[in-house]
């Protein structure tokens, strides 16, 4: 998951909301092979892949293979787009079992700090339980050091359930991970 | 009936355990919250021992006087996740409430990190209603990490669970400078 760092805005008026509305409107749509060049922008960026289990991509052919082999068959994956409909990241919900799904997202570093991840996660949280009525739990696992991504999930209303020690292997290192969940009954939207 | 806990031992299962196995594994009070099939005959018990228990990476019979009265399993995950292992156990109903399972799990924990050296994390997912199991793992020294809501789907019902872990590093011996503080 990417770091979407919060910008604290100092002002004299009391803040009514910490979450920023992104300057451009965010929408989600399916991803296609023709998105490969936009995909390569974030997939080759080491800042972006820092907390991903995968290494940065190094060739367009590998990017095309990823879209063919992983993206197109995926049960629920969307491109995160701004107003020009070009992807700047992606977000997915992967089934863990009959009742659980796991959310993951990645955004190009040029677009960090604008509330885009928060908005994308909020859009998914608002729709996914209607689209998948059998889903009882949407969960997320975030590296203990990835504070930006923890804040995204908290802003959207995910509940922080605890730190699972030595829970995930990230590029050869076993990491502590924070577990979050959202249930259909949670009011988040 | 008090049991001398030194009579509690662990060993791999044998086909000859089938009769004793059926007594507890055929009891819904023991296996009702496990993902085991229903066992109703010695033939089914024998097949289950042969096809599931014997090839298992780490499954032991809990024995009293070398007779099987239950089981402990430690099941590592696969691939990149094989450093994590799930612990599960069950005991014949007749022997509940005497500290036998606690003793058996304690023995298992002392062995498993040597037997499975790639395992760094033992984890247990205990239903919130299962107070006895919570007390057991806490007594052994597992750490409760959190409450996972609607995490487990078992036999038609969805459960909240507490997740517990014990790391191989939790069992490291104290550094030399502390040895004088150990009360024997």
C-alpha cells in the first residue's frame, strides 16, 4: 500500500473535517491493456513499491503480462482515475474466503498527499457490500511503519483491531502488520 | 479423578490408535468447533489417521499411559507464509478440566520450534465464547493481539475471534545477567 501522507492545514477557523477533498474528482473503472503505459508510471516507482510485496517493474512486456494474467481475471480490481480518465493507481478487493475480502491499493507518488487514496477507499467501502452481499468483512493489513496508509483506513472508518506480530513476509523480511476491518454494519459513508 | 500430569505424553499417531481415536474424534463436543469430518466407525478413524494424521507436518496424539485421548496440531502455512503456523487441539470429554491440555500444549510448544525451525510465529484464533481456550493459551504465554470481527466461518456460523501469537523469540532464554534473579 502506498503512503498517502496527511497534510495538516493550520488555520484560525476550527477544522470541521480532517480529510481533504481532492482537487480533482476521483472515479473508479475497470483496467485494460491500453492502460499499460499509465500502469508503468506507478509500477516502476520504488517509493510506491516500498510496502508492496512485489519489486518494481522493469519492462513494458512484464506490465502487459501482469494486466493479462492478474488484472483482467481479477474478481474485483479497478483503476483509480482523475478527470481525464487516465489511471494514476489501482484498488482491489480480493476474496480471502466465502465471507472475507482484503482491500489493497497503490497510487503514483506524484499524487500522494491529496486525499486520493482516502476517496478511492471510501468509494469502494460505499459500494462493495452491495455488489458482494455475501461479504461480511472487508479487511486490510498494513505494515506497522506505513502510517500514511493506516490514516487512510481510519479516516474512512475502518476499525483498527490490533498488531499481528511477524505476520507477513515483505521482500524477505518478516514484518509486524496492523489489521483493520470494515463490516457492512459499520457506518462509514 | 485427579490425573498425575507426568502421565501425559505426546507422540505421533499410529494406525493402532483407531479405536481410542474414534472415542474422542467421534464426539461432537470435542470436534464440533474443528474443521474435521464426522467420524462414525473405526474404519473411518483408521482412514483418517492414515490419510490425514500420519502425513501431517506436526500432529501428535495426547496420551495417558500411551493411550490416545486427544490431539495437538501445528500446521505451518505454505510458500512465503510458512514461517507462520496455526495451533489446534482437542481432548476427550472425559478428561476435561484437569490441566491435561494445558500440559500437552506446553510440551508441544517446547518441541515445535526445534522440530520446525522455519516457524517464527505460532498463532491461535479462539472464538470469543471459548473462555477455557483463552485461559489456556494465556497461561502458556501467548499474547492476545486483538479481536477480529466476523473472521471465521465454520459450519454455517460466522464468529468473532481473538487472535493470539507466540513467537519463537518469546521463548529465548534470559540473558546471563538475569540468571541470578530466577527463582527456582
